[in-house]
C-alpha cells in the first residue's frame, strides 16, 4: 500500500461525525436520552476544529517546503 501524508483535519472531522452518529444511534435505540440540540454543536465544533487543524497543517507544510527550496537555491 502506498504511503500517504497524515491529515489531522480529516481525522478530527471523522471523529466528530462518528461521535454525533453514535449519540444519535444511542438515542434512537433508547440506550441514552440525548437532547437533539447536542448533536449540532458537536458536529459544528468538530468541523471547526478540523478546519483549524487542516489550515495549520497546510501552513506548516508550506513553510517547510519553502525552507527546503530556499536552502537548495541559495
């Protein structure tokens, strides 16, 4: 399998949506009494954190790539 770069934003988004889905599943089966308005902040907060992590990762990788190209050029 070909290696790929780690993308923490996608991991955070997946975990947030998985958490919201599990909470919805627990509520629908009657195993837990989850208020309906709890899922929206979990989803939006998780997606916001994922966006922040994705932008940070992109900025760090771009800076590292620019430093390597500058050291090769001059």
